[in-house]
């Protein structure tokens, strides 16, 4: 295996009453993104040629951790083929993200199989793992989780340990988390503490973590359609030495619904990665890779700047998806008389329809408490529609989501 990752690489919820105007401001800025790049905005990280002569991977510091991460992070969601990870490593990707949710055990084991082949080259990786930790989780449970994941990954340590799936500041103020992390850090099992989440409450979570001072990295949803106030938050984090890895940059992955969006050889996926990397406070973009074509597509993306044509494509996508794309902000949930977990249901439906993860999305939906599912939405007048700040037809989408996701119950 030709493995290109130099060892030097390691030494308030969005409920604004004027949210439509604010949200539109973000994608109106896309029209000038390419010209901004022309005068030097973007990555200043070093680069390294991959096995493919057409690929030049680039690296950025992860805040003040001392880690340097590839601009593309290999995400383990849906991962089932070790050869894909080996191919990604060959392009120069040195950062792997796994854990943080139920069902990642098999992915951990496959990653561990690859790690076991690397020998001393394991030290060239930045391995990011973790678990969902909530108030009430004990210190011993967290330590046991860390040990179990290390066994699956077939390594004695991870560079970044995350508390995952955070939805509110309460998920961060967990004494047992910090106690367990410190004990594991002293034992050499973990190096840096991070948080991960993609709920509508991430703004308050991120601000709380910045002020807390104990979190060294963020893993968060970030796209060109949602939450423009997130830019200022991530900039503030960078000023405090906190590194950020972003994911779900494709704003729903619904490009196939827009006729000729990628005409002329454009790649929507590449453009979204380039857009995210125009921001200096973004260290890396975490992507799910399901085939070998995507390995090259994402790796090539970091070697060129966002073009005017690509910026125009993103602008068009943002316009056409404005009232269709669910930001998972949870605003409409306050109008639901039955306490349906609308944001979760919408996210699982997105996985089903646009990510090709039908089985996984049905498993996640089935794991929701019965009262949180959308089984009664077809008999509801739909007050959630009036609660969406983006004018989406929430009720109709919930009815469709239940039909898609409840097949596992048949």
C-alpha cells in the first residue's frame, strides 16, 4: 500500500423571527465567493502529492491541538469496505472519523482491520472517535466505552475523543465526561476532547463549549444554506484555539432533484467541499465515502479553488431548495401537539431518500419512542407548517417520512 500521510502531520437555537432574510443573505454571498478566492482567501495549509499524480492533498492545523489534519476527513457512516479506506489513505487523507452513535461497531472493526496493517504508520493518522454521553452517564461507563472502542479499532489510543450527538448545553456540562476524559488522557488512551452534533441547537452548544474552555475541537454540521450566525461562532472558536471539522456540507444532498444542476461537468459534491474550505476556521470536511469514484472526487476537490460556475451552481441550489431543505432546527416542534421528534424524523428520511442508507435510516426511526414517530401526522391539521421559519410543508413530509421509514415494522 502506498500510504501518503507524512508523520510530520502530527507533532441559541436559530429561532430569529427574521430568519428568512438572514438565511437568504448567506446564499446571496455565494455570488462573490469565487472572486474572493482570487485574491487569496482560502487554505494556507501545506500539501502533499498522493499516489495519483492528479491528486494533491492539503493539510491544516486542528486549532491548537498540534495535530495537522487532511482537508478531507474519512467519515465512517455507512462504511463497509476496507479497500475504500485504503484507497483514501493513498490519496493522502490522514484523518478518520468514527463513533458517536449506535451501529458504528462494525465500522470500527473494519477500520481496525486497516489500522492493524499499518504498523508504525498508525502514528501518521488522526483518529477521531467517541460516544453519545448524556447527564447520568457514569465515569466508568465512559471509560468502558473508550476501552471497547479501542479494542474494535485495534489501537491503544485515539487522537480525538468526542462526546457526540449533542443537542443542548446540558449535554456538555457532564462532570463524568471530564473526569473520565482526564483519566483516559493520563493513561495515554485519548489526547484531545471534542464535541459533535448537528441539531438546530448547535449554536448555543458551540458557544457554551467555547466559554467552557475544555473542548479543543468541534465536529459540526455546516452548509451554505443554513445558519449564517454559525460563521461568527466558528470564527470565535478559532480565535480561542478550537479547531473545527465540518460535515453535511451538501445541504441535504438533493442535487438530483434540480435539472442540469451539474451541467458542463460540474460536481456538486466537489463544490460544497471547496465552499467549506474557503473559510479559514474550517480545518477539514468530513465526508461519507461509499465508492472508489468518490475517493478521487473528494481528494481532487481540495487541489483547486471554487470557481464562479461552481459558486453559481451552489447559489441556484440554495434558491431552489430554500423552502424544501430541512435545517433540523426544531423550531416547528414547538407547534406539535403530539411531541413528534420532527428534526430526527426529517433527518432519517433524508438518509433514506438522498444518501442511500435505507436500512440504517429505518433502524434509527424504529429506535425512536413510539410517541416521537410520525405515525399520527396524517390525522393532524399540521400546525407544524406555520412553525417552520423557511415555509416548508412539514406535515406532508412527515406523513411521507413515516411511510418510508416504518417499513421495518411490517
